[in-house]
C-alpha cells in the first residue's frame, strides 16, 4: 500500500460559510487577527488528480480562504505553508513564506505521491522570500508565480499560466485603502481611549482646586480634538492619499490633520481659548501624522529604506509638536 492511500488529505470547499464571513469581518476589524490561522499542510479542493495544479498559500486563514474562493470550479491541490498566521506579503518579508518552508512542506506532505508534474504556483507577493532554483535543486519542483490578486487566477490559467503587466501590479486603490483603514482604527482605538481618559482627568486641574466642571468642559473638548485627529490620520489620510500633498505619509497626515482641525474649529471657534486651541492644533497634527505613517508598510508608495527615512525625519517632528502642544494646553489652564 502506498502513501497515497495512507495519508488522509483534508478536503475544502470554494464556498464560504457563515463562519468564514464572520471571520473576515473580525480580522479586518483587527479582532483576533494574530491568531486567525489554519494547520499547514496539503489540502484538496474539488476532486484533484495527479495532473491538477498545486497552489501555495500562507496559513493565515483569510489568505487561504480568499484563494480557495477564487478557485471555484477548479480541482486543485493547495499547499499551505507555516507562516505563523501571517499573510503572504508580510511573511515573505519575514522569511516564513520562504524557500526552506516550501521544501519542508513538500516533503512532509509527500506531495510527490499526489502529482505527476513538478510545478508549484506561488502568489506573486511571495517572491521576495523564495529562491526558485534552490527549491528546484532540493525538492525537484519548479516555481511559477501567479498574479498578485487571487481574483485573477482563472484568467491567469486561461492565458496559459502567463501574467499580464496588470496582474503583477499592487494597485493600493481606494477599495484597498478602505479595507485597511478599519485595521488601523481598531489597532489604535484602545490607546486613543486611554489618552482621552488621561486628558479628561488632567483637564480638571485648576490654579485653585480640582474641578469636575472643568474636567467635563475641557475634558470633552480635548476628547473631541483627539477624535478628529484620530479620524484624520487613521481614515481620511489613507482614503485621500493620492490627492494629498507630500510624498511622505507623515507629511500627508499633518496636512489632513490641520485641515480637519481648522474646519472643526471654524465651525465653533467662539467657545475656545487661543492658547488652548494652539496646544490642540500642535497635538492634533502630531497624532494625525503618526497614525498616517503607520500605513507605509501596507502600501506600494514606499520601500523599507523609505519607511526608515520617513520615521527618522518625522518622529522627532511629532515629538516636538506634541510636547509643545501639551505645554500650551497646560499653560492655558492658568492664564
């Protein structure tokens, strides 16, 4: 009896169930995102045979789910690598979606027993972590790179396993940016709430005594300015990214933060002291800039060296801005 009859290969469907949809909503809201994974190994979709294609994916469950959904109507094998629950692009940069892991999974799954051909189809974004010639020399499998987007896989197959220029591009369009925004919003939410609570408490301090009325008055105003800076940096900046000036994300965040702050203050300026406003202007643009900068790693706009350069340039600016702003805020309570 050979390995083909001994090893039991899990079967998966191209159709999503309710849990899959709920899981997508959850992780796109950054809830349990670091523990959304499946077991690495070989899976079969439909009724694959020895001539069926082998697609390689990460064990981040959403990556796996998107792949199988876009393979609807295709009988295929899916080889899942142990990327520690990280998506393909990030895992390729970290080395977990890489040469050694591919070779290991080929061996552990006894892939040789299930297919007569010797080819693997990898996502384009996995290329940085893989040395195709080493996989070929060590495991005997040729590497082919498919499209960036799983939605283009069927077109890729129909074109004779050839990618077009468009298939090789990471677009980072409006839809992509809207999908990423909730992750950043939820990642920062608890920190923002802590800062709001801290300013609420600080706002009650006066030259004479601690005043709950002052805490409510200035505390709520402070919470409002934190909220609009949060909205500007974590949502409006990525949404309006191509239309904002400056190449650096942090610079775009400053512009967006300033625009939103000025617009909100103009709508109700009568209730604010100038020293208080100056302080919150400086703190708001710093917060918006910092939040916007977090999108550099998810975009096609910057390289690793570009991200490092941006951080080196703007983090000192953000620290100075928020420090001066806090000084103005405190001084405003005693003048």
